[in-house]
């Protein structure tokens, strides 16, 4: 009886100990979450690694000095030619057109005040200024003469009517010009200036142009002229074997069957670094369903770089390539959740160090051919990734923590992360897509939402044309103006002659002309 009571008490003690251990782990997890939340609210947003071995420039001498070490003296002859430094300001002015103003004395003034001899120019002084010429708005009247034959008017039943050649408008029956529509689009989709602020700015310049009119111009021009270019770019995009994809939220106020505060989504698809011509395409969709990328990429096979969203994993005949930058971000967050003095040597520290080694090797492989890069990855990078995998497996039965969350994420993504070692054209991260979706995110912070589905679709098309133009070195304004000027007057249905990488387009729209 006594043994039974002692075993019962011991069992209760063990249960209490286990409960205390679990509660301590839970408290530790909440402390990590609190520190991480505090860092996100008040700390630096940069993901730059700050490891103890990264010495600052100021304490490097003190940290590495060893007074007992024998002095080593080396004498080395160094010969070099000092190169005259050219200031950055001069480099910045090289692309600007130059207007020279010369200040000279009149012939009658070239007289010496002392002896009345003739003065000659002994030297010159120069200074440079950047002159800003504000935008000018003019009314451009198109007067088209129409001709008829007086003889036919008198003698024949049929009178030929001939019109003088004149360019067709971008929007029939409208005041919109190619430059005006291009300007409105660039202000909104490049500079993130909402239409209501453009309306106010134009009003200050004496132009009464409502935001409703501008919105109508933007939507109509996108549907009529930019959408065919978008479809042509999509056809070229789907011929690539390596793509990147990402998505972000978008609020559309007037959607059938949805509340105004419900999230819609902007999907991004773009070419990779191995593509001959960069293409960036956006697509508005009301949901985040995997059916949308499945429909967009219908019939396409190849490698798709994505983040950890599972919707991409259901795509048929597509090899998904995971993103090591997302893995590194989680180890970085795990370190931020720890007290500073206890970070060194932790599993999160080691995980972040493994990721940094992988990215450092990628920088070394940058100039290699695709075949050489793949071989080097298998030789040098794969063992590091497998070491991280072995470390992650040790956390399978660990209590809940930010570090375990990072390890579990890595394990869940490993089937897709390891695909980067299958082809040298692939990249270690999906940062290329994230950089391309950033302009949309910045613009969204200013114009906040789209009013209608038509507006959201038009915005997707316009963003696609603008970002693709920028990727190909074109001025967005010049390219849009070029399209709105040429397309209404083109009698061909072949839109491939207007793609941004063609030499004829580059000559007219290259960004250095700005």
C-alpha cells in the first residue's frame, strides 16, 4: 500500500515537472515573440547580417592586435599611376542636353581703361547649373482639309471625297493626346501620384481636367492599345523555361458578390536572369486560388521560382523552385527574438550562417556558365544545404519556439529548395520577383485601392507595360507615348513590331533621351 502511494506521488511529481517544463518553454516562446514584435516595430528593417565576426572599421586594430606576436616586416615595391578623380556631379550631367551661354564684351567695350589699347581674351571661367523647364500644356488643333472635285459635282452623280492625311486620335472624340495619356499613367503608375492629386496639380496650372475623365482615358487606352501588347508579351513569356512568380493583396471596392474591404490579389509573373529579353507581367484576380496561376501558365512546362505559398505546388508539369531568402529571413527573425548576448552559437545563428555561406558562393558563381555553375553548386553548395537539413531534423521533437518555426519551415520547403541544384540557370531566391512587385506595393500605399474591376485590370496591364519598358532600358513616358501615337495609325494586327527590345523602338524610347 505504501509503495503504491509513493509511486502515485512520484507520478504526480513527474507530471508537474513536465507541466512546468512545458510552461517554461511556452513563456520562452512568448518572450521571443515579444522581442521579435518589438524589433519589427522599433528596430531596423534591414536583413543585413550582423554577426560577431564582422568587425567594425573602428575596433578592428584593437580586436586583432596581439602584443606578444613576433613582428613581421615585409618590404614591397609598389608602382602606380595616380588617376585624376572625376566628380560624380560631372558624371550625372553627361546624359543631359547642354545649353551653352557665352558672356563676352562688345567690340566697343574691348578697350583698356589704362592705355586705351585693345583687350584680348586671356582665359574663361565656367560654371554649370541644372536648369528645370516646367511642363508646358498647349492646345493642339488638328485641321484636316477635305477635298472634292467641282467638275464631278456638276457633271457626275458620284463625287469623290478625299481627305488630307492626318493621324488618328488615341481616343476618338476626346481631348486626350498620346503625350497626355502617357503623362497621366506615368504620374500614377511610376511616381505613385493618385488621380485626385493630379487633378489638383492640373487645376493649379489652369487646366480643368477631372479625375473621372482621366480615369476613363486610362482605362480606355489600356483596353484599346496596351492590352494587345500585353498579350504579345505573355506569348513571349510563356516560351521561357525559367520563370518567377509572386502575389500581393489588392483592394477593389466594387466587385460582384464581395464586400469592399475584402482582399483581391495582384499576381506577378516575370522572366528570370537567363532570359534574352526581360518581361514583367501583372494579373489581377479576385482570389488567391491556385486556379489562377494554373490558368495563366496553362500548357507551360519549366522551372517556376516562388515563395512558400502552397498554391504554386499544385501546378501540373511545373517544377517549383523554393526561395532560400525566405529561409534566411526566418533564421534572421529567430535571432532577433533572442537576447543579444545569447545569440552566438545557437541553432538559429548556425542556420543563418549556412544561408549566408550559400549566398556568398552564389556571388562567386555569378560569372560562370550555367553548366559550370551547376557543377560548383553540387560540389560546394549542396553539402552546406544538407548540413542545414541535418540540423533542422534535430528540432523535430523540440518544444515550440521561433527557431523551431524556422527549422520547420525549412523542412517543409526542402522538396522545392533542393530543385535549385538541378539546373545552373536557376537562382537561389525569388528576390527577382519581389523586386518587381515592389513598385506595385509602393503605388498601392498612395492610391490605396481600385474602384472597379475594369480599373484593376487596366492597372495590371499598365504596370506590366511600364515595368517591362524599364527592364529593357526604355523611358516609360516615351514608350507609352510611342504606343499611343503609332498603334491607332497601324493597319497591321502584328503587334510584335512594337515590343520594347526591338531596335526601332529602342531608338525612339531609350531612357537616356529624358
